[in-house]
């Protein structure tokens, strides 16, 4: 962590103070008490926040999309929609790569104004309401898909191995995709 703060201008009537900060941190779980390899720290049945041996801390743990060895989405042969492996795992690291901040204080005579800005780079968060709103067709994305009459899905057909981009009925796509926590 690095913090710098200083007065840039300092007179009888005017003061300008500037502060900047930069923080980076990586937590890594080496062991957990007893024989467990992970422990739930909160959330739902899935997804949830966990500490897991061999991962950064904390992680988002939930069901994942089925993928091939290259990381491409596997798509159901008939429907061309992604689906889950049925197994839960690490779907995101919560810890940002870094956090930076900036604050500026200006005082002129008896009037002061201040501003503070912060920036987090990286890190994941789980937005469960997105999948619910998409499932019920109440989001802008689903409205756009309905208007277009299709959702474009890129992946690999799980039977033929064909890589491609496929047009899928929006209702079918959102019904299946939103059932996976990784969505």
C-alpha cells in the first residue's frame, strides 16, 4: 500500500491539498483447519462465497458452463444453448488486482470543496438479479433479443465438435443459460 498526501498550494486565502493511494494485495489459501479443502463463508446454496485451498481469497463458487479443453462453451447439439456441467467450482476471484484513490481538497477563504475518487481494477462480483431479470424477460438484453428474434451464441456443438456461431430462440437461450451460476 502506498499513500501520498501533500499541500500543493498554501496561502492565507487558498489551500489546495492532494492525496493519492495505491493498494494491491493477493490472499492465497494454503490450508483450512481440519480435513476440509474449502469452506463456505456466505451466500446461497449456490452461488456462495468460499475460501478454497489453492485459490485466492475469497472466491465465488457455483455451477459452471460446460467447456471443451480450449475453454470454448459446449452447446447442446439440438438447441445450440450452453449448459452446465452440474458441478460447482470457482467461477470468480473477488479480490481486485489493485485499488487506487485520489482526493482533492480546495479551500478559498471560508469555503471548501472536496472530491474523492476511487478505482478498483479486476475482481468479480455475483449479480444474481441479472439472471432472474433475464429469465423473466424483463431486461434490455432480452428486449433486444426478442426484437431481433434471436440470440447469437458462439461455441462448440457437443456432438459434432463443430465450432461456430449459432442463432438461438431468445426464450430457449435465457431459459437454459440463466440456470447456470457462471451466467
